[in-house]
């Protein structure tokens, strides 16, 4: 099996971390092909960044089948281009945001998401609302550290721990989603501090892609119909 | 007052109809500046088209203030790039989809949207769900005539009349929204046949832009925060 | 165009302020006819007052067409008699409560209403729930100053500023509606203090009445059916 | 115990039927005081009628305590003036609409209401929405026979039977509420035809008033606060 | 009339209190037959206890008709086995949880439940969600005193008073349900302290059972269909 | 890894089919331990059967850890005892109903469930409502063939095909869940007939158990708290 992971930003910065996660999470015989954008923003921290990136994600999703892949992952908690990508390929396309939000429903009644910035809170909540999941995932709290400063150091770690504590004590959250692909590798420290499910969207989504392919499942072409041909300039 | 209307497709096909609608709908002293995309699809009939167009809408929205405009309209029922555009300008940005859906709430309890194609139904419903309006706007029915064949001739007109009839009799809809910017000019014929509010999103949105500017209102920068600087390639 | 504004209380106290707002908000060629009740309460601060007023609003709404008006406004945030008035006239009938709540949906994701008294909170929330808008307008906070003491002085102004601050910091509201027709003229001071959309229902509704008439729109007679004749004593 | 029943229309037409229902439903030692309006409409078939009646209901509700009553019933499925009446008396005030809708929740998952006229459907649905019960009571179907022609004859009976059949077969309703105080005495015939719970709002509400009084329960003065004094003309 | 009350725990501990409540609440001619489980847990404080008890409740419910009863009450706020019991008897089956939650809807807009333990909060909330009542009953607060220590002494009473105060001031609750069958007899003290409706589920449900029987009402066999025969080992 | 599968009925009838599914779905090094009940019903076709089975599921779930298992599956679309089992073990416990409903959210906007009997429709809908997923999974249609006649023959297959067709054409469902553990092995025939995602809960849940264990995830002990000790008779 080969899975194409699209990191929807124009930087190589995350490639090694994703490769590392894939190595830890996927079966030995599952190959991963990690791509990032040539054009578009270096980070997705706003609706603006997301809209600027989404169009560039699509050719990479479309080409995955021809390149021998059986599934596509969009590796950003915003899932830029997710619905559009599903229209243009018959391969299963997974976004790490949707995948982790949906999976979390099996772990707790009341779920919270730690996101990076204040700027992302409404953006994530709009997606949860569109999915009809607000009653189950009512809490999104920002860490307020810019993505590009995430170097897994102690400052970030302390910020996450403190935010997580607030989410449990004040927001009465019962499971946590680390709502940014950049938070790879921080789950262990959280688990030392708290005894709650902490969901890392990236590794989970890698595994769910395998499940989709194993079961021969993909997205409904009734929900995501093949687009009619339209000239593009 | 000057309003920039962005037609988010790469064709001049709609410019005259929009200019005509603006002439009929705006106050004499309101100027309209109609732009279309240089790059992107010629029509928006899918999530794919929408994602390919949205990124190109944004520079036009961003530049509106510098060009002396006081408001921006995205002239497509999908509102491609609406949230993103609101982040990058302090001018009010209106989408003809959102504007007409919200306004319709004042005219009836149960609202329906006629859209062009089967392909657009889920796409529109996702947006209504994200806005929390599904209970009030539960019905979206397709006309199933491709946008590019819309030449306002009798065939389209008959199709709209028949679809509208179904929506009232079967779906118990109490007000109709003509869910495509391309349906400009068809409302009169519908009003001859039915005695219901029929909302034409384009002309309505032109007027709402005037209202926004007159009242000095714009979108909340708490909902649509200014993006942090991110390098783009 | 002529618009009838019904102030649904039995006092002339608000007539000048409404006339002033109309002068500022309406087009020069739009005439406004301001009426108040001969019978009924002097203020609407309870369901009781509202029920006692609503019946007296209706003849004024019904007579508007015969008096050459093209639209009717009920100038009270409770919208007393709104649905009933829509049944008995083909003219568009707007309530400043509904109109501002609906319009606010275009400005922010999470909206709050400042109301006058604790007594009004549940009353307003019931209307928002009936409209299916609770998810978008979850916050109603009272100012706790009786309507009849509203003389626009500094005390009221300070109270509004403090309440607004609480709504933004504690309730995370992203746009504000001044939920009382009596708050005319206070928006400017709020805008000096905060950088958020502040919606004044009265002026907005005057403009929306113009829009309705300009577009030839009115309410659905399927939602608000003409009553069958019933003898009244 | 003495219960005041307010029939909120200006006719004696229903008094005997209510007295009969009270005799059958109440305990022998419970006294009932049946009043109708002196002013207002003879029937409530619209929001208009309801708004014209509600104001006249309130003095009768307010006076109930002074007249030695322990509870008040508003005997109309629209519950005109219900919330207002609760504000001005500490006695429990029950509406036959709300009481039967709430009680029905204990009998079935999916509940339907038979109403008299097409004109009442939206009016009832608005109240159900305001109560947050739409998911449980999604169906309201009209009988389309005017209230004043209700003389319990075979025509009405046949109409109800046919409407009930549609509600079960087409709407998959699992319990029925006879949504008009005028339908007194028809339940038996329905029970011969169907094996479903059929709730007669009037008799049920009489009994629930006894329960309220027996248990010393009334409505929350936090939900229905005592109105501040307001001059009325 | 004879009502069977099933106390779904394997202890006699509550029998006298229930008999006392029945004596106070039921009509003199209503007989009550109080049963408890022979097998199963001594208290229900978890989903685990509930699942272990529910199966044992059912034969007692099934046998009620043959023993000359006209109604069945499951006397535990969790309503263990409620839906199942309704399938296997035509007698009305009431649970004190559901009954009090539904009745409370008539007393206030925003309702809160005091429960015994932290362990019960999610369990109760799941039931409220399944009933579609979360918007009206959003608050469940634990007292955090184990059920078996409930001896009505001052410590429990003080705990309830303090919890009730928090629910009104912090959670803005407008009516209270004492969410445990074990809280019998504490309502009076609460009413001295607060001026709010306080609903005691047990006595209320006894009365509602009488109402059900008096009106010849029971549960819908469309919602709770007779099970097909299945062999059981 | 070892997974305990509990078939919550007192018959060996399904053991081979489950073993077959496990062989096809699990990794070679994942061991499966299939257990069925000694006591309880032979099939679960009602709330009654479910309540009679659930209590017997729990010791098997509790013992799984001691027997060297890393996960527990309850192999029935009703998920009997799911929440209770989660309270008494730290191992992840999956129900094939919940797991497939949640996973389906990633495949389509509007999901439908084929169940066996009319008797199961409300039972399944109550669970979907309790999970807050009704808006996404609004359709449950029965096949109306008793579980014990399911021998995978052509009659059942034809019934499923016809029901599936109705769900797509009439109910506009976009993905299907085969809502009974007994439907193992029928998915292939459905896929020949339709081009939609068809989710087989059993195989999917086996794989999701592997994912849970691989990622070290389990259920939140804040949602499913460890029960306090209670004596059981």
C-alpha cells in the first residue's frame, strides 16, 4: 500500500517529522510519499492562508492515483481542500482534522481541541459546526504560540500543559485533540501529566488511511460528486 | 460610495448582467467596479472549482480599499473566499449566498434554495450547516441545467418554474432563493406564477452593501482576525 | 416611499428620537409616519406589557396600506405583534428585534444582545429560540436600568460600556446588538471604546424597510396566512 | 381546590363542553370556575386572533388568586398570554398546548399534532421551536375544518380519522395530540380506530393543574419575573 | 387503582421512604405495591450498576398487569430498564427521571438537576441528550455524597443547599430537580432557602401515574414495540 | 495483541462468522478471543433483549485485561453494555454500532442504517440522538427479516438490495451502514449493485480496535468514571 501525504504548506520544515510519524505509525509494508506545496503559504494560521493553499493541494490529490497511491492524507488540522479533493479522486482522502475529530467521539462525551492561535478558534469551530459536531466538541482553546516557533522545546510543552489543565478544569473537557499537525511528538509529555485520551491527529490519520484501504472503503460519490468539466485559466 | 463586485470566475460572461443589476439596484451616486478573475475556473459548480477560485479572489478583495472602495461583494452563491476576504480587509465583504440566506429569514419560516446542479446541493447545505441555519433553510433543490447554458431562455425559465412548484408542494417551502448569481432577471417570471417571496441574491446584496456602508458597519475583527504575516511562495 | 413606524407604547416620549433616526437613516425622498399607541402600556419590559400592547399594534399595521405606506416597522426590540401584523397586511412588516438579529449574522459568528433589564432576558431568548438562532446569538445580558430612566446621560452610557466589556471578555461575544429601541444615539460612544460591530436596531430597520420596498419583497403568505374572518367583540 | 379555566374567546360556545370535561376529569372536591372573554375574537385561528385575545386573558389570570383559585388554565391550544400570565400571578398557570406537548414526551419518541386549519400549522410550530421540542414533535397536520363548524358530527370525526391515518402512515407519528380545545370528546372514536396514545389536551391539563396544586408547585419567578410597574392607558 | 413501584436496587433501605411518599402523594383509594430487586446492586451510581440492575427490573414490570396493577413506576432517577419495560407491558411505565425532567419543562426555561455523585453527571446527560432536552436542561451538578450515606441529616441538607445556590448563581438555573430517589423529604428545606420550583421526582411520578391511569393513557406501541419471541438462557 | 470479542447473545451461532471476519480483517499477529454469553437472550431485537443481555456482558469485559487482552469489542449493533463496560476496564471497549456510526461520518454527509426489524428503528435512533449524531445519520430503515432467519441466502440479499435502493432514492442517503452484526459477508453483493460506501461494522471495528491499541488510546475515565464499590446480590 502506498499513501500520499500532502503537507499543504510551501516548506520542507515538517517533512522529517511526518516521515518519522509515518515510520512509527504505519505497517512496515505501507509506503508513504510525503509532498509539500511548491506554491502557497508557509503556514496555515488563517482562513486567508487556508484559501491560498487549498487550490494548490488539489493537483497533488488528483495525481495520487496515477502515482500508484491508494489513499491521500491532507496533513493540516484545517483540512484545506478536503471536500474538493474528494470530488476529483476515487481514492479515500483523509484530513487530519476531520479524522481526529470523528475518532475522538469514541473516546469521550465532551471533547476539546488545543489549537495554536486565537486566530484559528473560529475557523475550527466553523468546520465543527458544518460537520454537525458542536454539541460533542464544544471547546477550542488556543495555545497562542505561532506555528513557526514550534520547535518542541520546553516553552511549547509548558504552554500545552497549562492549556490542557485549563480545558479540563474550566471547560470540563474529557478528551483532548492536539489540533495542529505541528504538535507531533508532544503527546507523551501530556500523558505523563494527565490521565486522559490525547489524540495526535497525524499518526491516527495515517492508521485510518490504512484501515480505509484495507476495507476497500472510500468517500461517497453522492456526497462528493465528480465535477463537470470547466475550463480553467 | 464605490462598491467592488468580484465575479469569482475567469470569464467576462457575467459582467454585463451584473452591471445591469447594479444599475437597477444601486442608488445613482453609488459607483460599482466589476472585476472578474484572470486565473481560475470559468464557472463554480463544485467544491473543486470553488477551491481553485477562492485564492484568486483574495487579492481583489484586499485591494478594494486602496482603490477607493467602501465595500466588497463576492458575486457567487458559493461565497468563495468570503471568510478569508474578511480577514484581510476592514471593508465590509458580502457574499451573495450568505446575504440572501440571512435576509430570507425575515420573509418566511421555511426557506428553500434553487440551485443549478445536483453537484451543488451538498456544497450549499454544508455552508448552511456551518452557519447554523439548517432548521430554517432545510431545502436545496437542483435545477440540473449547467451554468454555462444559462441564457435566460424559455427552457431555463420552465425548469425553474417546475422546480419551484415542487419545492412548494412537496417540500412545503414558503420562500425561495434563486441560488445562483447566474439567475439574474428571472424573478419576474416566477412572481407571475407564484405568490411567494423570491429572493434574487445579487440585487439584494448590492443593496445590503449600501446599507453596511451607510451605517458604518463591517465585520467583526474578533470573528475574522487579521492574519499574522506568513511567507508565501 | 412612505414607511409607517409604530412605536408600540402609549407615550410620545420616543417620537422625536425616532424622527431624528429616520432623518439620519432614510433617503431624502422616503417619508416616515410615526405613530404610537393610544391604549396600552407606556413601556414594554415584560411579557405582560408585550401582550397588553400587541393587540393595539395591529390596527395601525392594518391601516398602513390604506394610508399610502409601503412598509411597516414595529419599533420595539420585542417585536410585539410582528407575526400577527404580517398576517393582516401584504406590506412588508419589520420588527427592529428580528431585523437586527438577522442582520447581525452577517457580521460575526457569535453575537450578543445588551438588553435593558433582567426581566427581558428570557423573553428575548425565547424569541431567538423560536427563530432557531440560539447557536449564533447565545448571549443576552441586561443593563439593569429601567427604560423610563433612559435619558442618554452618562450613567446609562457608562453602564452600557461596562456591560459591553463583560460581554466581550467573559461571554466572548464578537458583535453587539443594542437590544432596545431606547438606546438610539449611543452607538458612537461604544465605538470609541471598542472595535466591534455595534448594531443599532432602529436605524438598520429603517434602511431594511427601504430595501424591502425597493426590491418589491414582502413576507410569505404561506408563513403568515391571511386570517379567516372571525367575529370580534 | 378551585381552578380557574379561562376560555380565551368571546363566546359561551365552549363553556358547557369544558364544564363537562371538568366534571369527568377533576376530583369531586375540585371546583372549576369557567370564564370566557368579554372582549376579543370568538375564535383563535391566527396569530392575529391570538394577539387580539391575549391582552384580555391577563386580568382574568391576575384576578384568580383573589377569587380563591389555586391554579389557572388557559383553554386554547395556542396558550395565548401564557408567559405573560405567569409573570403576574404566583398561581400555577397552565396552557393546554404546552401541557399536552410536554406530557406527550412520556408516551412516544415521535409525536404529531392534529390542528384545525392550515393557518395554525406555522403558529404551533413556532411555539414548539421556542420550547426546544421540534426534534420530538416534528409533525403538525391540519384538519382544514374551521373551528366554528366543529359540532362533533360525523364529518369532523371522519376528517380526524383520515388525518390521523396519514400522520401514522406518512409522517410515522407514534402518538397524537388533538391540537384544539374544540376537539373535546372525540378521542374515543380515534381509539377505536388506532391503537396509539391520543392525548386530549383539556382533560389532561385539568388533571395537571390538580397535580401542580397538590405538590405546591408553580412556575419559576426567575423565568417569569414579576413585571416592574408601568403606566397603562 | 393499584400502582407497582419498583425500587431497582437489592435492598429494603428505601421501602419505607417510598411508602411514606406514596401515602402523602397518592389518593386514598390508590394502592401502592412496593417491590425491590432480589438480585442486582444495592445502589445505582454508575452505568455499570444500572446495566446490572435493569435486567432484573423487567420481570417485575412484566408481572404488574397480572398482579392487578394499572401502572408501573421505576423509582430511580436513572430509569433503569424504562424503555425495555415499556415493550413488555401495556401498562403505563414511568421512570422518576424522565417524568420529572419532562414535567419541569412546564415550570422554567432553564432547568438544573442536582445529582448525587460526579459519577452520575455524564450518565444523566446522556439520557437528556437522547430525549432531545439538552437545550432546556443543560445543567447537572453533583452533590458528591455517596447515596448510601444519605440519612437526611444536616450534612446532606447543607450540601444540597450549597449546590443549589451555585446552580442558581453560577449556572443561572431557574428550576431544580432533585435528581435522586433518595432525596425524598428534603424539598421543604430547600423551599425555605430559595423561592424556586423544586421538583421531587418520586412524589410527582406517583401522581403522574394516577393521571396516566385516570386518562386511560399509556405508551405508544409504535415507539416501544412488543418484542418478538427470543429464547433466553 | 489480543482482542476479546464479546458476542452478547447466548448462542454459538455467530462465532464462526466472527472468527472468519477476524481472520480476514486483523493482522496476522493479532489474536482474537471470541466469547458469547452463557446467560441472556439468543438474539437482540428489542430494548428488552438488550437490557437482559447487557448485565451479562460486563463480567466478560471486566475479565479481558486479566486474560491478557488489550481491547474489547461488543459485537452487536446495539452496543449493549458499552458505557458500563468502559467504566470497569481501562482497556478500550468498542461497540460495532458506535464505531461504524462514527467512522461513517468520514465517508458522507448523510448516512443511513439498514437494520433488521421495525422493532429496532427507534432503539437505534435513541442511541444516535444520545450521541448527538441525528443530523448526520437521519435515516434508519428496517429490512424486516428476523435475525434468526439470516442465513445469507438470496432472500436476505434481495431484501437488503431493495432496502438499500429505497434509502438512496427516497431517503437520499449517501453512505450505508449494515446495522446488524449478522449481516457479515453481504457487503460484496451490495457493492456490485451500488457505487456507495457500504460499511460493515464488524470488520471495521476489529480494525479500529487494533488502531486504538497501536496508538495506546483508550476511553476517557472522566466520561466513564470508575464505579464506587456497591454490594451486589
